[in-house]
């Protein structure tokens, strides 16, 4: 019964639409345009050839335009008025003169859509008007925002005067192109780097043959040389009691790395002696204290070897190391470039090899005390937790969160051309 009722209602609506179209006088003929019809269908669809049926509800034939006088379109009834012409709908549709001008050419101004759908006049006008305003008068999208101007890197900081060593001061010292740190990376240890001399990362570890700088920093990140290098050498028979048959230190338990000054206040030697070490040399005392230090031959040494050893310690890759545990004979936060513990920075303070100021080591530029300041700032750079360094107590264990990204950042810093050293 429900299906029969729906079919009856549909037939009645179709009959009403046909009678309305037939009883109304034909409108003045005008050329067909793309704005006629539903959705702007092309004229070929709107003006079928003679005898072609126009689809109605359900695709059933609903008559032919060609059968009408002159092939004109169906005449407009009240449903064929402009969708917003009635008083009830004009208030909601004609909010501005621009809206009315657009509606004058509304694609649904003919009777055809209403006859096509067999809808009542008021429903047709309201629905078509709503459709037209929703999709034809929607605001255009906003233009994309202008691109941001390129970021301009600030000039590198210039560090002048003495002061306590801090996280911020270390960052500034490393990035200052005129700083003393930039003169410590010569291929020859303790020599002063300059524009006419190769940097240590530009030569191979032994033999001094040229190499790409990227090779050095890639090896730092991978730890390539950590386990294959003898980081602790013994002179004469000093290692007889503290070394294995292969010459490596004979630690009795895992040995953290130890850093500090060589002698005097805050020295590695004094720290090892106060923590169970004994013997006639610093190497003997530190091995017996189960602490390992960097002690290679002076002829093999430069800052690149020093940094390799540090990076191995930061990754826990030194032979016999206790994971990546590191200790400092003096609290890094207590250092001062003006000379805390009697160790001033950049005053040629500390040990230098014999002949450092002669032809063997030409253009000598730094001593061992300077190295410990640089070591502290390098850990501050390559470890994500570098800021913790300046809160440590002397002898407190510390573990670095090693960052390859920060190593490559250091590479970019060091390979920036240095400028004349500030006086």
C-alpha cells in the first residue's frame, strides 16, 4: 500500500507540472546559454533534437520539447519565476545589490528545473535559492601567507676577559672565530695553528698524508679507533708492574676515564694518589687506582687524538672502561680562565714537550693547562647533558649522553675560517 501511495503521488505531481507548462503562454525566444538548466549543462542537453524524450522521474519519458510550437522550452509557471522573486524568499536572498545582480542570471530561473523534478513552486524556489547561495556565493579561500624571510645567523660571539667556566661561556668560546681555542688544532701537537698550516683533521692519523675532513669526524661518531688504539703508553720499565704482556694497562676492575690538570691543584696525579693509587709515576698510580688517562707519545699527539679519546670515553668505548663513566679531578664548574688552582688559560701554563719553543715544535702556541679547558668545553658541546658538567663535584661520576648531531655541529664550527686572534 505504501509503494502504491508513493507512485500515485508521483504521477499526480507529473501531471500537475505538465498542465502548468501547457497552460502558460510561451516566453520570448532567446538564444540558449550555458547558464540555462541544472548545473549549467551545455545547450546540446537543453535542446534535444525533435522527438527526443526529456527524462523525467526515474528516467521515464515526459514529453518532447520538439513537439511544442517552434521548439520552444516549456513555459514558465509560478515555479519558473526567479528563485528569489517571491516576497517570502527575497528577504533571505537579496541581502545586497551584488547578490540580486547575480540572482538575475540564476541558472535556475526557468521552469524546466521545477518541471523536471515535479516539485511544488514554493519548495522549488526555496531549495534552489539555498543551493545557489551555498555553492555560488561562498567566499573565496584566503591567499596563502607570504613566506617568512630567511633566518640570518647572528655573528659569532667574541669572548673577552677572564671569568668562570660555564655552559654559556664554553659555547661562546668555541664559536668565537678569534678565540685561542681555534689555534690549538694544528696537525703538530702544541703547535699554533695558522692559515698556512694543515689542521689535524686534514691529515691521516699516522704518516700525515692528506685526508678529507669528513673522514675524521665520521670516525669520531662511529668510534672507529676506540678499541684499536693504545691510549696509555709506558716509558721504559714503568709498566712492568702495571701492564699486561701486550703492554696494555692491567686494571683490576672497570676503569672510568679521568680528566684534570697534570700537576698542582686539581691534578690527575694527585687525584689518583688519593684514591688508592701508588707508584713512582702518574701512570702507575692511576692504573692502581683503576682510572685511565690519555698518555700517548708526544710525537703521536695533537688535539685530534685528544678529542678521539674524549669521544671514545663519552661513548663508553675505551678498553676496560666502566660503561661511559667519566670523572674529573677538579670540578669543571670551579674553573676560571683567570687562573683558578694556579692554572691560568692561554698563558702557556702547564707541561710542554722538550723543544716546544725550538725548531722541533715551531710556533708553539699552547700548553697542557689550556687543553683541560678545551676538553671541558668539548664535552659540553658533544653531550646533550653538557650543562650538568658545571654542577659536578670533584671526583663525581658523570655519564655523557653522546650526540652525533652535536659532533657534526662542532665540525661546522671548527671548519669556519678563523680570524686573527683578539689581543
